[in-house]
C-alpha cells in the first residue's frame, strides 16, 4: 500500500485479497515509510500517519495484518517479501518518478510476480490513453467511452478467517522517530482519515454541490469540496465520490461541473505525469510555450522577488500575499486563486524556469495535496500553457494566458478575500 491509503473501495487491496483466496495464502498489507519523501514536512506526515492508523484498525477488524516498515522501500520491501516467503506482491499505481523508480528497483530484486493496480483513477491511466494527451478535449471522449466499464459498484472486502498473530504497530514510537521538518505544522481545520473524508464528502454533497457550477470560482463562497487532500493520500476513492455525486439530487449542471473536475481534469493530470518525463520542470511544457516565453525572457519585469520573499508573502500586492498566506496557514489555495498565484510568480520572477521551480517548491512544501499530478499539471498550465492554447501576446507572458487582479475583482469580492488572510 503506497498511494491509496484506505481499506474500503480499494481495487488494489481487493485484487490482493482475491489472489490470497485463490492461492489459499494469508494476506499482509505493508506500508513502507521512507525517511524522506520529496522533502515532505511534518504537515504531510502527520496527515498521512493519522490516516494510516485508521487503516491499521480497519484491517485488524478484517483479520488482515498491517505492517509499517521504516526504511527505503527499495530495501525494506524485497527483504520483507523474502522473510515472509511471499507468493506475490500487489501495489497501487502512481505516475510520479519516485514511485516508478521504487517499483522498478523492487521488481528487479523480486523473484515473484509484482502486480500494479490503478486504484486511484476511475479509468486506469494506461487504459484511458497510451500517449500524452493535448488537452481535456482530446482525453474526454476516451474516458467517457470507458467510464461505463469502470464506474461500477465495489465488492465487499472479505475478512480473513484467522486473526494475525503479529504485534501491533507502535504508532507513538513511529511519530517520535520522524525526521520531518516541524516548521510546517499540521493544520487544524481539516481532520485526516477515511471517516473525516466520508464526512467531508457528505457535507459537500448535501450543502455545497447545489450551486457548484456557478460558485466554484469564488474563493469567498465556500463552495469547494475540500476533498483534494483526502484524494491525494488515497483516504477516499474518486470512484466512490463520483458515485455519491451522481446519486445526489443536486442540479445536473452542478453534478456535471464537479464530475468534469473529478474525472476528466484529474485523469488528464495523471496522463500528463505518466507520459511526460519532465512533468515537474520547465522542460516539460510544449514547444510553442517555450518559444514565446524565450522571446519575452528579456522583457522588463516591473517587480522581481526571490523565493524567500514569495514564501514570506512579501510582494507589493495584497491579493497575491493573501493567496500565499492561505497556502502557508491552511495547506491549500482555492483553485481559482492557485492559478492566479502561479501566474504572478511567472510575472515577478527573473526567468520562466525560475518561476516554475519556485511554484513547485512552495506548492509541494505547504499544500496538503502537494507532490501530486494535479499540482504539477496546474503549475504547468499556469506558467507553461500545458493543456491550453496560445493567447494574445503581451510582455513577459508572451502568448501564455494572462490573469490580473482586475479580472479577479470582476469575479469575486477581492477585499473580503484579502481581509480573511490578512495576517
């Protein structure tokens, strides 16, 4: 278990349970806690470990052993599989470099089958498309054509007949041994874990889904689902969310708008990371964007800031500073404001390459859904025109889509948003 950290509605775990039954072998769920995961601070480890503690309890209720190994996965997992005399290994899917490297290295060491199951996407990434897609327009019909095959009810996870004999995971000890950066503390407005995720989904469907199509771009409207951290850590299933939204009594336009984000846009991000080796760098953006940004690389920037100044919300603009404070304090930026936030980093950085690196670094450090295909793709869209088209040419941006504070003011009450994140 790696990316999809839940017991119910988990195709990878269901497949492993099926194989255990066919082979008449016990089933063990293993999570390898790497000493560092792309520089993740305490905020992320705290959210994840609280969720995993629920996973442990849920599995024990099904007589399934949960083991947490503290070491590099490439060392710990093959050694554990050999010690347990495992018959096969099942893992969940991620398109990110670090996960692919781990799995390739593990596969080379194993002498038993290794299965990878996409428990994160509704349509498995490699079945939705076998190539890098140009835009939502090109991937949408491919996903819709397969959705009926995959958007199905989940079977129940059957318990094992005998309870495990191994000792309980020492969660307190694990937390004490963590070396995560404590300067980015846990958030207190969003509880982690599958129960909190289910409560968040129910609240959204009952109270916010109606009106979502119109209100989602207003950061003051409190119309968003807040499900992205749960999706990122796999504490809730996108397929389960989609089912609940489809079953709701919300207006069709609101359901369609949300499902477009949840399924098409989200799986487009997975596609981008799966088929673009440079998804997390400036190198990955399309050639037309590189050309137009290069053409304007020597344009005069009215303001220039360092990464430290951006991090401290120390720019001249109250709106951007408010977005950065929202990120630092709450672990998220409203979706519309995250686009604006990234585009202004482009406008106020010395080079587009530097802007890209700054946006990735800040998002991954503070956002609860950092280190995620959605984040990498969103920044690539904002700064590098990925999944977009050339727009009217202007200074600094070239033909990259432009956003400014006046445009934000036409959409929502900017002063109210700034006041909310003033300090």
